[in-house]
């Protein structure tokens, strides 16, 4: 299991950090077996495995339910769990209570929060002081999709680019152990990466971040119809799954499955009751 110090060392040694989302036992098991450095139990689970419209509908209970399954599948992989929409905004006390609940019940290594407002920065500081490592998330922050007006690239003008760099420095000052940069121009992600001493983990942020994260279902093309520009798919579970189910359906209809080889048998017919 990597530690937060290992992650910093990897950045210092210019060694890329690989991260993938996972939401359940089998995907977490695969991620660990494939040797990924980190797993994110992203609140993207709301969209990719629960079929919600956005991450806004995800609850603390959803994160705990899925987080626990992931930890069982990948007990030896550094796992980050997202704090869901509005679970860290109402009051500091409420936010700390929610964080403690998610962290303790999932037994995760870190929690992730979006944004860098004064309140969020203070929250990052308090969590760090309490012993909960925090991964920050800047750029496109999907929990604010309704305020941002859509899933758009962030930091495209001078003021926004400056603000993003300042925010990145602030999350570091308040104790964040890594920073996810989502949908940020490559050049800006590079400047931010060079300006801070914690690893940046990019998604739609170009090739110069210290690490990379993708959504499991995007990598596998599994249950997702349209893929953003920044995704590279490595499999086609949609087709594989549909083809397998079609073949199964047809075997059942044609009575060609199950066969003798899939069946159990008794030793002697005289133990059978009469049919009727
Ligand atoms: O929820 C998620 O999958 C994420 C990644 C896109 C970084 O936050
Ligand atoms: Na997320």
C-alpha cells in the first residue's frame, strides 16, 4: 500500500501515478490486480452505476456502500473516496461529522473534496489536522455543474488561469496531499504541476500532470454511450456484454443450454419419486 509520502516521492522522481475509479468489488479487484497506484471511489458512481443525471443526487450513504465494496476488493491499494454533493457545505461541524463517517466506515486512505473557497480550505485544514488526508479537486468540479452551466473546460482566460493557480497553491497550504485537475488546458496544468510540491492528477488536463485518472466505465466502454474527448477506451464491454447476453438468450430459447455437462446427476433412478 502506497502512503502519502510515496505519492510525493513519485512526483519528485518524475514517476507517473496511475489512478482509476472503482465502485464495486469486482472492478476494485481488477484495479488492484492490474497494479494501479490509486483507486478513486468517485461520486461519478451516481451517473455510471446508478444512472443519475449528475453527481448532485449522490448521498453519503451511497459513497459508504460503494466505498466498502471497493475496499473489500482492493485491500492493498491507496483508495480515495469522494465526499458527495452538499455533504461538506452546510456547517463545519456537519462536514467533519460526514467526513469522519465516510472515512471510518469505508476505511479509506483519503477523502476528496471539490473547490477552494475559504470554507473548503478551512475544511481541508481541519481534516488534515484530524488525521484525514485530503485530495483536492479543481478545474471542472462536477458538483457545481448547475452553477458552471455545463461540463466545460476551465481556466481558459487570464483571470481564470491565475485564479486556478492561486487556488492550487492554497489547497497545498492547507494540507492537501494531491490535486485532481479536471478539464484544464494542458499548458495551465503544466504550470500548476511545476508550481506545487504535491502530485497533480489529471483528467482532461493533458500529459504534464504527475498522475492520470480515468473513469473505469469509460476505459471499458461499459454502459456509457458517449465518451468525452479526453477519454481513451481500452476495451468494449458494451459490445462484449450484449454479444454474450444475445448468445445466452439464444441458447436458452433453442434449448442448447444447459447441457449434460452443466447438470448434476443421481447415482440410481430408484431414489426418484414418481412424477405427477
Ligand atoms: O467522481 C469522479 O470520477 C471524479 C474523477 C473524474 C476525478 O471525481
Ligand atoms: Na467526483
